[in-house]
């Protein structure tokens, strides 16, 4: 007689992080940090960073997939953990991404049973990562501007996988709302809409402000998918 629960069996699980409405999060943007925990005890069973390409644009974004078809290949970003399991374990799997963009990174998680010797391979377990990566390019943090002068607002907006945005592109900037929320140290608030700046993924606007210290938040919003992203800075008007 055999007692499979007594002996540890190597069990592999591949985990991938996919940007909502876009491609997989891989090496080009630092990957996604994957953590696999025992859901009951909190013990970390495995952790690592997804690596590889963002995937095949044609297959992921343009071709309708039939049930059972995979949108990944052997180059698509992922992380594979090999666990020695003696018995089934209920796990929490977390993806924190994108690693290189801390102001944009979000946590996505799910739970499932891992069974000794029963691998989760191929496309594997895919976690959805919503949002945009927004980087404020101008004004620089704590930059001093003279009152009455032109204040340039500029931001870079990409998908969570790093995929670019542009009017009429695959990620169509015509449908995105990009605005600056500006609040003074006295509590006054104003909004300025940013427009595509004729450079891939770049949005800009100009405005002028009275003397004071201002907190600036620039956000991107897609009303169709619900993706949002935001970055913040401050500026001093002398």
C-alpha cells in the first residue's frame, strides 16, 4: 500500500500578472512580485518576480480567443514556483505590480487549493492588474515658478504593462480623461484638462497660478474599463 500524503511531491504553479485591457507585466517594467502563502498560517511558500515578454499583441489584443485556447507562449512573462507538498494546501496568491513604478503599483490576489503532484502549468494562474502608470514630467517636485508665468503640466500615461497610449492606437487615448487637480495651501482648487501632446503616451496643458504653494495630482481615467492611475507633485509660485 502507498500513502501519498506522507511523502512530499513536487508541485509546480505558474503565476502571471496581466494588465487590465492590455498585456502581461514582464521584464520591461520590472515585472510583478508574486507571493504564494499558506492561507491558514500566513507562511510564505514561494515568492519571486515575473520575467519575460509582455506577450503577443495580435493574440492578446486583436484575436478572439475560443474556450481552451491560451493567450500565452513560452516567452510570455510569468513566475513558476516548485513546491514540495505532502498534502493539499489552501493558498493565497498575491501579485504586486508593476515593480518599477511604486506610485502606480497595486495588489491583486486570489486563493485556490494546491494538490500534491497536480501542476498548474501552461497559461497558469493569471491575476488581473487594473490601472494606468502615470508619471508627472512637469512641473518638477517643489519647482519654483514666478507668478503670472506659464506653468507647463505634462504627464506620461501608459498601461500597467508599459504599453503606450496614443490617439486611435490599440490603447486609444481619445477615450481617456487626463486631468490635473490643483490645490493651493489656502484650500483653493482648480482642474485643468491635459491633451495628447503629439508624442506617444504624453499629455500636456498650460496654466498660470497666483503666488502660493500648490499640490498637483494628475490622473488618467478610462470610463470604458474603469482603469485609473495618478501621480502627485508640488510646486511653489513665487
